[in-house]
């Protein structure tokens, strides 16, 4: 396992006119935060960018004096995209490293496992990418917060566009573990509620190498739209294989926000052409705030930003709440975070809903054109977030049964 400690040290403070350009930080006062994500494997791209965005936030905060006079030190751990290693690393970050914030994990299964750890040890936990619906319902706890649109929010935002603009007959193909199952359930529910018809559903195991055994059933169902809920290298393989079978031309395609990162699109621009997804960020959104944020990120790392920018926000929210609480105590910080708004996030203003600690944010529908995610519609956060369901079973009454229309 690789363990990386990011000690973000201020450059020498420039002294002009007898005043320093930033507050001095005591070298003896350090507060640690944890970066827990997939550093290798199917989701390694997401973990890599989570680290980069957190590093950017830490450096910016330290340049302004840190938090409560403490320099921030970030400790990164690989969750191996599995619940058991994620739990071990979370325990290590909290009990050995004494972190006051954990951002992660990447996969929904690993994140839900880590939620048990952060609940047990009362540690602020920020989710920036996992989207299973259980995290703000049955798994929710006081120290957990998220600015990742979960599967219910994505379904509320994307299903209507699919039914109104793309076609009413939808086939749902998902990765058969927590994230994909959640997305499949929520999209099936939303499509049917809007009068669309789900003509088939299927799940493929995580890290599937050959998807062709499922293509026959998709072709037999003959949908207008193929909705796909995969991520990382699974998505790359799936789109390449769908294209080689002529299915990217035969069907309209749509998918979840984390289906592929912007960095992956140019390599498979032709298979992804016309693909529609909902997301909170794209470097090709003309919004001035997004462009300014992306310019800063690109100047630092030499690449465009992506949806993992939510990890940057998590660090800023935690730091602002600690300053207001005048403490790193998790209960005090959590109390401040409830209902808190920040204006300087990667997409401008974000506010945390008190009831389920979910960030209410405006999002966009994007369509891939020439290897770029370009905005085609804007969605209000209040229209996609749905009602709070803390403690309620989000799958109660759900069935995978195909309801055929006459």
C-alpha cells in the first residue's frame, strides 16, 4: 500500500512595508485531515483527483493562515475500492493519525462501511463522489455530510429529460454492486413515474472484462435509450465494446455523473458522442465561476478539473465550520455545518440541508460533443434533491419486475 503524507508548507512569506502577506503559522500547531480513496484499480482516477482537489484546498487554506492557527496536514490512504481495507484505513487515520476530517471513500460500498467507523469515533465525514441512496437515509449519522448528488437526485434530474427528449422506452444496464444497484433502482422508479417504460434491466459484476454476453438481451428489448450506471475502467471497456457492436449508433445513451471523468473522454470521443449525463461540474461550462476555478486547478496541475472538485469543497466547509465553532470537536463542527452555506466553492454557492446533511446545489445536463462535456440544460437544486428520508428504507416497495405496457 502506498501512504502519502502531503505536508503543505507555506513558501517564505513576503514582507513588504513591515507587514507579512499571510499570517504566520506555528510549526508546532498542526491539524490533520484524511484523504481516503481508490488509488489503484477500477476507480483509481477518482481517487487520484480527490487527492489533487484536497491538496489544492489545503494549500490555499494554509496560505491564509490555516485553520484556528493550525497548519493543515493531509494524509492519504488507499481504500483498494473494497469495504474491509477502507475500514482498516479509516480506523488508522482516526486512531493513529488523529485526523479531524475524512473525505472518502470512492466506491459506495466502501463509503458506507467507513460511515460506521466515523459514526463510532465521532469524526466529520465528507462524501464527494459515492452516490448510493442509503447514505442519507438508513446509514445517515450526525457527522456525515455530502455534496455528491446521490442516485435519487440524479434520477430526479435526468429521468425527465430522457423521457421527454430522448425516448420513452429505456433499458437499464448497471454495475452489480451498491452504486449501480442504487442508480438502477432510482432511475427505474423515476422513469416509470414519468410515464416511461423500462423494457429491461441487467447488472454486470464490477470489473467485468467482456460485456458482450449482455448485448443480446439489450438488442432483443430494442429500447429507445440505453441508460448505463458504471464508472471508471468499466465504463471505458463498456463504451468501447458497445461501439464495436454498433450499439452506440443504434441507441441513444445516457448515464450517471461519474460514468467517466472528463479526462477519459477524448480517448473514446467517437463512442461517447451524444452521451447525456447529469453533473455538477464541467471544465467546459461557460459559467464564469466554474471557469475561474478550473483555471486555478489547471494552472496548478496542468489538467482540466472534473466532478471530484467536490472534495475541495469538503475541506473548505470543514475549515469554515471549525473556525466558526472555534473548535475541532466533531459535535461542535457538525452543529455549525448543519444549514451552512459557502459562496466560494467550485460552483459558487452551496448550502447544506440541515435534515440530511445533503448539499443543495444547482446542476446541469451535459452532452458529449467532440470529447467534451457541454451543458445543454440547467437544473435547480431544489427540484432534484427530493424530500428528506433519514431513517426510511429507500428501497421499500421497490421491484425489479418489468411492467410491460399494452
